[in-house]
C-alpha cells in the first residue's frame, strides 16, 4: 500500500539537546479516504431526522411510531441496519433493552430503556479489543421531567448522535482487525443511565474495552454571552488519574506519587493520542486538551466508564451556547431560545466527526499495545534504557519510543526502532517516556508508560 509521509522537524526547547530530530508522521491512505467521505449534508440530514420526533425525552412515549424516544430508537436502528448491509455480514445492530425502576429523582416511573448499538466485528479472531464511539439520543427542555413538550435536541445531543450514525455509515464498508461499537445512548439527561448500563455490562462481560469516545454538544461554533465564533477548535476533556483509583487495593497510588504519573492516566493518555491523530487528518482544527473530566455543573456519558477504570474522554465544541441547551422553546426580549438545527455549523460538526473517525480507525488498525514495558533504573545514568515485549496480537513493523518533558502537555519527540528495546541519550529523571507498537501500515497503538525495573 502506498503511503504519504509528512516530515515535521521538531522544534526543541532550550532544555533539550540541540540535535535535530525528524519526526515521520504516516497518513494512512485508507483513513484519509474515509475522512473524505464524511458529509456535512449527511450530518444535517441525520440531525433533522432526530429533531422530527418532537421530543426524545427518556420518559417520553415508546409506543407512538412518529413521536418520542421509542420512535427515535427505531429510526436509528433502521439506519444501522441499512449500513450493516454494506459490511459484508460483519456488522449487526440491536437495541439493548432493559426496564429501569423509578428512583424518586429523575425517573418517576418504571422506564422502558434502550441503547441502540451497531457492532462492526473485527477481522482478526485473535484480537479481542473493543473501541466504543457514542453520543446520547435523549433530549430535554428546561424542566428535566417535562416529557411532553417539543425538545429538538439538535446539538445536545443530536450532534453527537448524528456523528455516531455518520461514522457508522462511512466505516461499515471497511475492515479493521479490532471491533468498533457505535452506540446511541438513552437516559443521559436523567443521570447518565444508558452509559451506566453499558459500562456495567462491559465489566460483567469482561470486554477488552480499550477506549471510549463520547461525543456530546459538538456542532455549534458560537457562544452566548461572549459571542465568540470559532469553528477551528474542539475540546477533549480527560481525567489525569484513573477513575477507580480509590478502590484500588494495590500500591498504585504510592507509585503514581513516587514516579510523578499524575498526568498519565488512561483517559489523559487517550486524549493525547486523539489530539495527535485527529490533527494529523483534519485540516483547520486544533484539538484542545482540557485537564478535567468534565465542565462545572455538568456531566457526560464518559464518566461511568472512567469510574470503572476504562479509558474514556469527552469531545465537546469549544464555545457552548447556553441559550440553545436545556431551554423551553421561546423568544424572550428578542433572544430566541431552544436547541434548533439552524443554530448549528454542520461543517464544524463534520470536522469534529472526522477526529473520531481518524482516532477509531488508527486504533482499530494498530497492533495490541507492547507488553511488559520497563525502564532500567538500577543505575545512576544520564541516559534512558527501555525494554518491552512484542504485542500479543497484530503484525508489527516496529515501535515508537515517545518522549516529553515532565511539564509538557503532549509528546514532543518520537524515535522509531524495530528492536525490543532502545537506549536514548536523555536522562530518565528529566523526561517521560512511552512505547507504541506500529503496524505495517504505520498505525500506532496507544502509548504504554514504562514500569521502573528495580531489580
């Protein structure tokens, strides 16, 4: 397969040795082609289809064929089944249903719940990895218990749901060694209920779930109050520490403190990966890493996964417009309130969807992560010796050793090798390192930070 290479010369900070290091960034032609197939018009059609159901409130009707959450679920399932026909039998779609009892809070009666899921099975029978991309289909107005009034939910979260549907449309035609699951969740506005259910299921069924990309409110380019208009930046929220750390019975906390890995939990590592890969394939878009799990006073469907120890991040537009979120439909003092599609930027939504596609495809095509990655700390040296074992699954062309200064937000340098170890002329005391496995097509696995070898 032919490849396009872009050669980027690292700009080293003053504290780095003044040795020019060339970084080779491989743009996989298959991924670039898939990105080009994403359509702003198609995304608009998906959003309009979702809005047509009036309300998608979690507690709205499930029996009306034209209105409510039940009709919306069937419509999404129809889309997934339509796209499954072009997958060569590798994709199946279903509604994962359950009954939720009343909780006395945001669920005032037993609720008929259902997450709509399409599973694109990986082609390698030995590769058990699962990658999830999701958005929530439910919508609301000002009163979270109002299940009758129209709640278009075009951007919150018609945008994330449309992105998932569009990703399914484009990616279902391709083959990936690992499995990708496209999910539209229910119950987000009532308390992250669909994500709680699915993340619990992932634990109970022992899924090898490596990454979750949660898309919520990602299609508007302008804010209220500050009136900023910008379709060139996308936020990715990530937690630095493992979400289940306090439940851990090992000495992980002391190890994190001792070695200074507070900024390298699974979610933060995934966020760095998403930034690098997303910006590699999507023009005129900066992925802005936000160092917190979510925004103040709000929550998202990535959180239940983080709390169960999975790598999960939230993708959200840069500048939110609160006039068009959780609002009754009205005009007040000349300002129109309501989450309508006319307030969205569908080319911006296309770019944000493309970040998801590039990340998912690169992950699903990459080998499994390197095994038993260690750094030699037995001696006082001004160099760094790293060792690892080959991935258990996947054809490997080689490995990248990544390096960054301890205060730097993302990886600064890459070194390629075909061996199972590398010694670098940089002090292990001054930098963080990680190792990625690289496929024959140049797709990188998630980075693995080394464990100190004290013996």
